[in-house]
C-alpha cells in the first residue's frame, strides 16, 4: 500500500482550512444568489438548467456548491435546480474533517444516472485554486477525473483548472502530478476519509482528459433524456 509522505500530511494540516463551518454560510454568496430560507438558495439563473455545460471557447461551466476550505455540505438538486443545505439526522450537514481541498460543484445540465452506474445526481467537479463564492458559475478547463465509488455506485469527480489561475497552465493529470506534486494524493486521501472510518468510499486513480470529456458528453445526453426541454 502506498504510504502518505510526511510533507503531504503537513500540507493537509496547514494548507487546508481546519474550521468545520463558516459562522454564517449565507454571508459569502455569488452575485445574484439569494437565500429563500436558511437552507435553500436560488440563483438569478437556475443552478441546474440555467447555464450551458459547454462554452464556445472550449471551457465548461462549473457551478460552485462548496467553496474550497469550507465544510458546509450544500448541493444542487434535480430537477428543481435550487441549492440546498444537505441534512443528516435532521440537522444541516457539516463535514467533520478538514475543509474541502478544492472548490466543489456540478456541471449544469448533466446527470450521473443509474444507467451509468451513478447516483442520479449532476456530475461532480473539483476546481483547483482559490475559493470561489457559493452559487458562482465559473468557466473552467477540464484536465481529467478522479475515479471513485461510494456504496457500490460510481461517483467520479471531474478535475478542472481556471484559465489564468495558479493551476491555469496545467492541461492534464500528468502535468498536474509533475508540476504540483502531492495534489492528486491530497484529493484521494481527503475523499477516502472525509466521512470517517468504515465508510465504503474507494478511489481508483485518475483518468486523463479524453475520458473526462466523454463522461461530460454522456452526462449531458442523460440529462436531456431525463429532463426534456431543459
């Protein structure tokens, strides 16, 4: 079994926020996003169907649910497209671990369907770099994906960078591992452990851009089949 280098452990401890939650997760929202109540957000555009997954310049759109370094678990729901604070045992869900190592969100107008082996939710995406605001729609470039399963279901995470950002010149996973050593290991370590001991979460390495783009195409087709006209 691969050992976690001491340097990577240090990065996990000091490079990622250790706070379990913002004092008020509704304080730092993207422009045009409003709280319908303490647990529900609505955007100027529908988070799920109001943005195109692909852009003319070759980027894709990522809608940010969880800013990097935070722990409050928000998610965009199918089919209504609002963003809600997930609950666990009747309480708003806060991940009891280090803050998310990257911005976490979805690709709009996609679904990782049961037919694809997934959970029926929109495609997940990790956007490397500084934190964005909750509800923000960001143009990103896909560089690959992390293969992942949870409770026997496919739960792959697309990996993306922001043109002009600190990872902006990275074009694929091989370059990410070469130029920013330890980042892929941090992501795998975080997602294997963030739900605590005994959870059935497995990471199975990374795939390059072609496989990631194919997943987006499949997820877009499945969304159109499930929710015609959106």
